C-alpha cells in the first residue's frame, strides 16, 4: 500500500533553498514541494526552460512569491554562479543547496565511449562540485548553511551497464565526506542521500520494464519509493533536526541484497 505524504511542520520556516534539476515529476520537484510545505522559500532550477517554467508556475500558484526559478546547466560555471547570486539577490541569503542534478544511462564498459563516460561524470559529479563550491563561498560569508547531495545506492552496489553512473555517484559520496570536513569550522554541514529506486514517469521512459521489475523485486516493501519519500529525508538533512550530522550518506532504501 502506498503511504500518504505527511503534512509539513515548518521544519524549514524562513530558510532559502535552491534545488537543481527540479523540473518535472522526480525527486527534485518533490523536494521543492516538500521544502515549500515546510515553510521555506525555494529556487527551482533546471536546464530545460519549458519544463522549469511549468514547474515554477505550478508551485507559485500554491506558494506565491516563495517560489522563484532560474535556468541552470550545472556543467556551465557561469550559469552556476548566476544561480547562486540570483538566489541571494532575490531572497537575501541562501541557507540550503540541494544538488539533485544527475545523468544516467545504460551502457556496458565494453561499448562505452569517452564522451558517454565524461558526460555522465560532468553532470553528476562535477556538477555537484561546481554547485557546492559556489554555494559554500556564499555560506561561509553569511556564517552557515547546509548542502544536501543526491547520491545513489549504486555508488555502493554493482549493476550491469552502470559503470559511469556508479562511478559518478560513488564520487558524490566521497566528495560529500571531504567537503564536509573542509567547511565544518564554518558551521556548514554537507550530507547526502542515497536512494535505491524512486518511481516517476521519466524513469520509466529511460529504464526497461524488465529492469524496473527486477529492481522493484529487491525492495523489502515490494514497491519503489515515492519521490516525496526521498524528499522527506532531504528535508530532514536540511533542517535543524540533523544539526550534528555532517559528512554522512543516508540510504533511502528498503533494498535487500
């Protein structure tokens, strides 16, 4: 049975949150929604201008001027800088950065090209680095903040055809731990979530039905997570309820070996 999403409790009241890859119906948009439900002002960002505009309009209809959007390709340093500076100009500060942007694909190492390898790492790992670097400078200047990165259980576990994506997500985990140590003295926390399987329409378009069935069968609950279930853990890590957690990777999974 699919659970019901709980109501918000103002866990992020007064905070400003930026979420990358927030357009559409996946973990990013669910995170933006949950942060708004918890009282935050939210900057939604994505490289796809039309989908981003649709997401912004939908959220703004419910939350008004607590929603703002900025187009950003995380592989472009100038756009990353503009995202951070735009959020600060709009709301006066930036309290939480959720690095959700990532790129997958299915390809055997035997057939994978340099370009396919590099593209996945540039979006998923280097994009997380660029956004984190940009926002940490702002957070140091303002005296604190939180970064939450979206990793994956594939960063721990082997899966055929996922060498580039797994390497990138394992890199996100290691980067999270090291970045956390770099900025702990500034009162900034850096953590990550590692979902196993969160179902949304886009995933079904890029993943075979056979693989989705296999992955779902590994889950103890016999179903994929709803995107908001991952978003709730991101909200926890963004909130003051996780004030003593930094450099951690929290698995959001019911998957068994």
